[in-house]
């Protein structure tokens, strides 16, 4: 009997970490799906902007403007209106500076109006970290005889949801090198504050050989990985003069 009292407890900070990681990786499949069936929603990280877009399923309903409201599930509050997402004709809205926590559940309603009449109300709630679709960053390659410099474009200011260690630990950047059917994955270490252009050197390459490079953010859900289109180059042949 006594041993059970001494059984090693899960320390609080450990438990917190487990819960956090579970949240980050979206072990939330048991949550009820509260979204209605009038719209399909998509949330995308594109050029480091958080874009929520929607589409009405019934194409005979054609609103002329929309108003989006949201609330953060962990902070019970009324629905908030976002000024630049109110009375808009577009079917998407940029929420980069509004949604700041990746490991948070957001509830959203979108009202579609024609004139003063509400034609449709769509709603959804989702855990941002697992629902967000990560588009790859822009990049360029510069080739040399035996190495390739990969320049990845990061924004001058990182959006809040990717602040700190999120990019380092939860959505790591992968640079994939392919040559002759062989794929090598590189996992560059990013600064906590990476901004502007980041250069990664793929070295020890063979001169006069074809290489292709693509980049993406690794996602827990492998089906959710969106690789960039490849950029390919034939490295120049080695020239003795270079070393003279
Ligand atoms: C689509 O909307 C129109 C107009 O409100 C309605 O008459 C029609 O029944 C709807 N179709 C479906 C499949 O819900
Ligand atoms: C949107 O339009 C409605 C009706 O025209 C108006 O009452 C409301 O204040 C507008 N909202 C914003 C944020 O401009
Ligand atoms: C919308 O409502 C406003 C104020 O209630 C009214 O002045 C306007 O005529 C209405 N517009 C339409 C298209 O019904
Ligand atoms: C990252 O940038 C922020 C704001 O510019 C700064 O407060 C913080 O100290 C920086 N962190 C590191 C590790 O450089
Ligand atoms: C990063 O590189 C791109 C071209 O690859 C260039 O257009 C952009 O101005 C650069 N940004 C910074 C902050 O250097």
C-alpha cells in the first residue's frame, strides 16, 4: 500500500510540458466539431501572414459583403469585430496582427450580407496550430563549384504567432537537396529572432552535377506539408585555375 504513495509523481512542470506538446501537436480529436456546414474555412500562413479564407458551399447564395468576428476560447469574452475584416467584399481576411497564439483555439463567425439583409452566418472553431496550412517561404539559390547558398526570405518583423521558439522547435524549416534520386534533408538552426534573409550553405557537393532544392516548414501532420517548387542548378565544373 505504502509504495503507491511513493510512486513517482508527474512533476507539475513536466505535466505542463506534456499538455503543451499535446496541444501543439493537436491531440484534440475528441473535441466536438462545432463548425456549421454553410462554409468551408481555410487558414493559411502565406508569406508569414495569417490569412483566413472562406467559401460558401451553396453557390446560389451570393453575399455582397462579409463581417468577421472571433473570440479566443481560453479567454471567455464576447465576439470581437476586426475593423479591417468588417463590411469587406473579399472572402478572406489577414489576421496576422490579431491572432497571436499558435497554441490557441479560435472561434470565428462570418456573416454574409446582401444590402442590409444577412444571407448566411458561418461559424467554425479550430486549434490554430493544427489547422493552419503552412506555405513554404520564398527562396533563391546561388550555385558555386562545390556548394549552393540557399537564401530564404523571412519577413522584417516576425508575426507574433511565430515568435520565440515556435519556428525553432515546432515548425522547423527544412531544406531538401535532391540529386540523382537521392534526397537529403537539412534542418538549419534558426535564430530566435530570424528576420530578413537567412542564408544556409549546402556544402560538399560534386562539381558538374545537377542539384535541386526545395524548402518547407515541417508539420506534425505529414499530409499537411507543402513543399516549395524545386529550384535546380547544374554546378559548374571544377576548374584548376580557381585554386591557383
Ligand atoms: C441554396 O440556396 C438557395 C437560396 O437560398 C436555396 O433555395 C437552395 O435550396 C440551397 N441549396 C442547397 C443545396 O442547400
Ligand atoms: C458595416 O456596415 C454596417 C451597415 O452598413 C454598419 O452599421 C457598421 O457600422 C459597419 N461596420 C464597420 C466596422 O464599418
Ligand atoms: C439599410 O438600412 C439603413 C438604415 O436602417 C437604411 O437607411 C437603408 O436604406 C437600408 N438599405 C437598404 C438597401 O435596404
Ligand atoms: C528578439 O527580439 C526582441 C525584440 O526585437 C528582443 O526583445 C529580444 O531580446 C530578442 N531576442 C534575442 C534572443 O535576440
Ligand atoms: C531578401 O532577398 C530578396 C531576394 O532574394 C530581396 O528581394 C529582399 O529585399 C531581401 N530582403 C532583405 C531584408 O535583405
